[in-house]
């Protein structure tokens, strides 16, 4: 049986920026607690055509923004106003409810927008916002790594998480190879952001990976070999399979259709999510909630 599953991501647009979405996709809704994975850009926006995402709510998740090129300004209902620059992470914990806006400050933009589902023990906790200006840098064979969340060897990311997680950005400027140890109780998702890579598992199974695809590895693997013949960049995300049912709709993560309908009604009624100050534009209303199936 093949141990590597391949999924085709979806292409779209968020706030004027082209995106490729690797999670959720048909057949794969989460990888550990990672439940949303957008690669936005790389793009050079025309002058005056910035990315603008007006105030919108979140529940039950953390948004994890990893900036690769350019700068964006984040504002939220806690009063945060934070510029996110290349090499930095914004972690916004929605808990029971938060709202925020995002706008670009540069014409050139590239980032990963990831969501982390919160477990029942913290999903109705207080909202909070944290900015991480520097992250541990790793040397992995011919790849330069950034430890986004979790631990690798003696290195530990300062980004906290409520469940066990690993997130790593790997980049090479020319042909490179690396062997990475994998925690056997984790499942894994790999997304190429640039270039083409080859993966090999210890049983000899190999797969190629190109931008726009998600490769999924079920738990049980202890080592992964990566190879690229030229410049490339990828994200490696992992965690133990998330044990609670997840229902994602619009910007909400919940457990049931009733919960999602209540989140949408509260937001549209202006209840429970606070207010973003300083953003010059309208807040985004939740569309009508379609019939949803319990997860
Ligand atoms: Mn958001």
C-alpha cells in the first residue's frame, strides 16, 4: 500500500492576492491540528492594488501567519496593530472569538496562512495575539530551515501550541539533500512553495512534489529524505491526528452545524467579537450558512 497520498490544492484569491490552498481539500481535512493551509503569492501587486481583508471574525482556532516576502499590517479587536515582516510569525488565538483586518504595506508579497484547531480544553478560552520577530534557524543538509513551531533536536520554537505540533520552512538556493527525523506518532503534510522536490521514505517509496499539491504521510514514519535539483522551498507540517471532530465553515472552526450558525449570527449581529479600530473600510459579514453536515 502506498504510504504517500497526493492531493491537488485549490487555486483562488484572498483580498486581491492569488492563493493556493492545500488544506482542507477533498479527502483530507486536517494534518494534526493544522486545518487550513494557504500559500499566498508570490505576487507583485500593481501600485494602489494592495491586499485588503476587512474586519472578519474567527473562533476555535489560531491563525498562524508566516511571512516570506513583503510586509502586512495586522489589526485586531484586542487593540493590536502589528507589522509582520519577512521571517516573522503572527499568532492570533481566537478562542471564543476575535476579529481582525489585514492589509499589505508592500507591492511584493508571499506568505503562508495557516490555521491550528484548538482542542476542547482551550477553544472557548480568551483571545490573544502574539508576534514573533525571530525564529530558530536550522541547517539541514543543503537546506536552510526555520523552526516555525515545535522542536527539532535541541532547537525549540518560541511559538506556543496547545497540542503537539511541528512546522518547518525549508529552503535551498541550489541542488540539495537532507534527511529529517520524523516523530512516528505524527501525521505529516508537505507543500512545495517553490521548485520541485523528491521525497523518499525508508521503505524506498518515493514521490515528487510540486507547488499546488499536498503530500500526506500517515503516522508510522521515522525518517524522510528530501532532494531537490534546483532552488526550492517547502513547508513541512505535522502533529498527532486531531482526536476531536472539526467543522470548518467560512472563518469559524466548531464542532457542530448549530455552533457554526450561532457564531455567524453573533458576528453579523455585532455580538461577542469586539471591534477592529483604525481599519479604513467595511467589516465582512458572514454569508448565509448553507446546510452543513455534522463532522
Ligand atoms: Mn483571518
